[in-house]
C-alpha cells in the first residue's frame, strides 16, 4: 500500500474514533438514565467556624446530578456569600466528586455596635462576620472604637495579637486610646502598654516572648513603650 493510502486510512480511523468519543460524551452529558458521571460525594475542607453541611447547603449541588453539567461558578458565588468565607475553590474530581476548599476569615476580636445592643465579631480584614446579642467567648473585647470604625493600624495590632495567641484567658480586652495608646487588660493579668497603634503592632512579638519567659500574674504592669526595653512593675 502506498504512503498516501496509509495516511488516508489513519485519517479515517482518527475520524471514526473521534466521532465515537464525541458521541459518548454527548450521551453521558445528556442521558440522565446513565450514571457514568453522577455526583455522589461533595467534600469540604478548610472550615473552622462554618459547618461543612452549611457549605454543602450553600453550594446548592444535588447528589445524583450530572457532574459535567453542574454550574460550579454559581455554587462558588453562593458559598462566598457567607461572611466567614474569605476564599473558596470548587473543582470537579471525575467521575463522581466535587471538592470544595475553604479559607475562612480569622476572628480577631469583638466590639459593640453603634446601637449598643449587639456585639460584632471582627475579622482580620475589618469585616463583621457575626452579629449577636451577647458577647462571644474566647476573643478580645475591642474598646475605644465603635463599629464600624476600625482603622488599618488598629487591624494590624489585632491581627498580630491573634497571630501570637495573645488574648483570653489571660487578657480580656484591648483598648485603643489617642491619649494612652494601645493597652491590654485582664482580671488577674498585668496592664500592658504598647504605645500608639502605628507602633504597637511591632512590639507584640516582644510581648509574646516576654509572656513565655515570666509569670504574668506576678506583675501589675508591663510597659513596652520604651524602645528596646520592657518595664515590669511587680504586684
């Protein structure tokens, strides 16, 4: 057989195989009676505050639907509507799974709303992620500012405190004051002075190391406003 004949035969087989693949894809896509690509499992990862079942509910995906026809972009938008959600990725894992990966906002404290009747849990980006009629537990109370009213320097301080796990049960509140700067308070904890908000964030790593090295309850005050020096006053 000539070289041209081989090429023609190969082309013919390519057309046939391509046609079969296309037909199989169309059948799988539009034939509900077939279970080649039915959705059987929705996996959720990365959640702390939002229950996985709520993520699945927000996604609006139904087990048994054809996975190739799911509108994952719409599912992503519905999930992102929850105030806790910072980022969400939704992917098909053929043949039967949709994977949802979540990154949540980090709660860094809470404060009173302007109406003085509700409490707002604040994230690291300054968003109010929860409004409640009672203060949440396990977070610093933010004093000296009202919601909405947090500035970039104040958020930077709050994020640094959260990153260093400085908060309850040792400290109950952080206060922002133009006159006294940033201060930490607790029932049996020392009152800690960190200086103005635009400088205080840079002293929080030092505070964390100091708290690890001492018995905090033995001290009445800790002053870190002097550059490179901590002043501790015993009880």
